[in-house]
C-alpha cells in the first residue's frame, strides 16, 4: 500500500518537479528517454554490451567517493566490468562524474554518466532495463551500488523485479534519516539491499533495525579517509610560519548565510589586512551573496574576475566548483561550514592535507564517524556559535601552526583508517563474479 501511494505521489508531483531548482536540471533525462543513459553531450551510438555495474551518488560529496572507486575499477582486467553507468541527482555530482569519465577514458572500458531518473516505478523499470539490457541477455550478474544512503523505493523495487544485486557502500544512516525511513520499514524490508557495508557500528545498527536480519551488514573504513590522504597537491606547505592573510570560509550552506554575514565584517574590522574568501556550498547562491554584501556595503569581488585580490581588505567570493583544494592550498586558516546550523556538517578532513587545522561549528553529526580523537589531538577546533569564529580564526592566522607538522600528524591519524575504497571494490568484484 505504501509503495502504491509513493508511486502516485511521484506522478502527481512531476509537473512541479520540472520547475524544481535542482531536479529541473536535465529533466528530460530524468524521464528516461529511449537513448538513456547516454550522456547529455552524446557519446557513442547506444550499442555495445549492456552495463553490468551501476554506481549511484546523491550529490557532490558522494560523487567524490565514486571517483575514488573508479580509479580501482578502471584498472581491473578486461572482462571483469567492461561497461558501467554512474548517476547522480545534482548538477555538481554529475560534473564530478563527467570529470572522472574524461580522465579515465580507455578503449576497452566504457563509462556512461547521467542524472538519476525520477523515482516513479515505471520510469525506474525502464531505466534498469535500458541500463542493464533485457533480462534474458547473458553477460553475468548485474549490480547496483548506492553510495552512503540513497534509498529510492522505485529503484530498489525495479532492481528486485529485474534480478539485479543491490549493495550499499560506505553506508551512513543518521538518526534523523532513520526516523524518516522508519515509517516505510515494512515496505523497505521487501525490497532491501542484499548487502550493506557501513562506516561505523552506530550506522550498522540503524541499517539492521531498518532492513532486518535478511540483509547482510558489515563494517568498512570510510572511503573519505582514503580521499583525505590523496590530496591533489599541497601547495601551501612551503608557507612555514609566515603571516598568511587568506581566511577560507568553505562550504557555507544557505541556512548559515545570516550567521556568516556579520563574521565577514568583523574579520575585516579586527584585521584590515586579512582576505576572507567565502565559498558557498552551492554556486547558485553566489548572486544572493552579492546582494547581501552590497546591502551591507562590504567590498567584494569574485575570485575568477581577474582582479588582484591579494592586497586584502575585501571579501572574495570563490566561484569555482570542485576547486576547494586550491583554496585550501592558498589559505592561512579555515572554517568548514554546514556546522553552525543543524545541517550535519561538511567534510573538514581535506584542509588537514594542506597543513590547516579546520574550525567547525557544533553541528557535525554527519561526521561523527571521524570521532573525538581528531579534536583531542588538536587537529580540529570547534566553536559554539558564529560569534566565536572571528577571534579563533584570527588567532590561528597570526600564530599559525607548522603546516608540515600538521600534515604529518594527520597522515599518522589517517593511516590505520584507510582501505575502504579497496574493500568496497572487492565487494563489487565478488558480486560481479558470482
């Protein structure tokens, strides 16, 4: 009954979803046209072996986890997985996957990228059939891998009917998500994934309570530890202890904007030489930020404007998606957002690769798997509210830690926690070879 109601709600909502800020992107692809899942730009002629593996990531953060996995999968010998599909729900996620597609091109390995269809059962049935090919076509088992927590009932039902294996990798189910899914527990248990690899005992227990004993649940190291240890470059490590005026305010969410706005003015008041660089979590918020800053009569420029912003005394809006590592390489200190309001936090491990000790707010429950040890080691700092941010950031700006030492200590912290990417890839290999 619940699944029938769920199916009806999607059909009713479809006209409104076309106008949705995120779901409106690539809407025609979300309706599974006949040539789906070929990329928007067009690639190939739609022929060739059906895909055996489908990797889904909700947005940018999960797409980076797929990115790590793809580096292992693309090195597998021919025949293990010659064709795969990667999907995401957002434009940011899609752009990350497309970047991986360009980097990992290989003649004997086919990777297609597109938006995840709307979760109407009829659309998902068509999507699964077009992705994996007709059920009667041989070619080995077909596998859908969901990164972190993407429980789409229509997709799960379609895979169950088709006979595809479903696995959750890097599984994370917060208490809030568990409560939201709990009312659908009877329906979800009928279409449950076969296996879940969770990143912590707490997440593991929630998955067991949600899906019941028939789903195989086990632990794995978080792939984000592998990614944190694989920084593209560490350009800032040669800065030593000299004064570096760049203050990075990274991954700021829309719900935090009112809290961060006075922080920007206070930083410039207390230290006129500093350069606050604000990086919104979603680039569509840039225009809203420009309006806010004009209203406050705060001088600003966009980082890509070509104007020299290294003289200080003005706010810089970071307008390059997927380039936070370059901001971290330039910065003297950093705050990572999503943590001043109850939003769960954003990834605050990456700055440590650049010798930066990140500051976060008190709402970082999405990263509880990191544990308190990082704070106990002095490799992360917390504030209770936005008012505590300016003095903490300026203190670190004027008395910076040794970046090389910070990175060395972080490397030691991460070393025993690595290996999640290979464990996830091995789980996929076993399913594909059954």
